[in-house]
C-alpha cells in the first residue's frame, strides 16, 4: 500500500509522533506532571479554576502552533521534492 493510501485509510496519523525513543521528552513530561500536581495541592478552588482555564488556553495555543508547524514542514518537504524533480 502506498503512503498516500496509508494516509487515506487512517493508518497514518500525521499529528501523532512516537516519543518512546526520546528519554528527554519522557523526563520533561514527568516533570511537568509532577510540578502541576504539587501546584494543585497548594491552590484554593478559585485558583484551581483559573489555572484550569489557563491550561486549556495553553493547550489550544499549542494545538494551533503544532498545526502551523506541520503545515510549514509539509510545504518545505514538498518544495524539496519539487527541487529534486526539476534537476
């Protein structure tokens, strides 16, 4: 099956990536989670609500940034392929 067919049939998810070989990523994620848990333990209910809204807006921003990065990376890859084909 071609890469385009794999993408079409949902066997490839462009927004997902394998982080298993990246120890630094796992360590950073554990640190984020631990710090968030410690922070939550010291917050009032009002602060927890504010932090939750903040975290939601950060996640929304990150989703947009990742989408733009994906689009720009795809365009760069396409331009590289076109340049190779022209030679």
